[in-house]
C-alpha cells in the first residue's frame, strides 16, 4: 500500500521534472504505430513494439533542448504543421452525452431546456478546444512533438501534405 503511494508520488515528481522536456511520438514507417520517446535521453534507435522495425532516431540540438522543432528525428524532414492537441473521441462524447440528456427533456415536452443543454454541450466543446495546447506534426512521417518550445510552424496545408507524404513514402519504398 505504502509502496503504491510512493510510486504514485514519484510518478508525479517525474511528471513535474518533465516540464521543459520535449516529448516525441515517433511514427513507425512500416505500420504507423506511435512510439513515445523523450527527446532529452532518446536512444540512437528505437524498435517498433508492433512490427519490430528498427527506427533510427537523430535528435537535433533544438529538439533535445526543447527550443525548437527544426528537424524531424525520425525522417530528417524540416517541414511541420501545428494542430490543436485534441482528442476527437472526447469531443464526440460530450456531444453524445449532451444529446442524450436533452433527448430526455425533449421527450417530456421541455424542448427549451433540451435546446439549452445541446447548446451547453457545444459550448463545452468550444471551451475545451480553445484551452488545448498545440502539437507540432511532421508532414512526412506524422511524428508528433509536445513541449515548451516556441511554435513556429504554420497550420496544416493539404497541398504541402500531399507532396511531402508522397516524397517520403517513395523514399521508404511504400509506393
Ligand atoms: Zn511498426
Ligand atoms: Zn518526420
């Protein structure tokens, strides 16, 4: 029991230590599995837990020191975009729960209350969305970067994505 508490505490301490440490989710080039890597103590290569592919990791100084995502450690690319760190499942859950509750009120003829609840669910989604941090994503291999570094990448551009993904997939022989 005490051990569990101690472990929980040290997990929390580790978490606060992580402030200023850039976290990478490296995408396996073969099976697209997401592999978490800490930039500060990243190994020279990681092995995909799903398909066993060895993925060489080459961290730039900017990434290791959480200053800037300038070069992708997985594919070597230098093109990134920013997106909100949003889990669509959570957003959907809020809307579905809101719709269910408002359905009950609607059933009992309280349609104003029902619309109010639907509106609240949409509002909660908006607020949650607005408070989210940004995650930087590599155009080529879709690896993700989370840290305290300054976000300099532009928003997502479909045209750029098409070109760079094609180039990358040719390079690794998937097309
Ligand atoms: Zn894999
Ligand atoms: Zn990449």
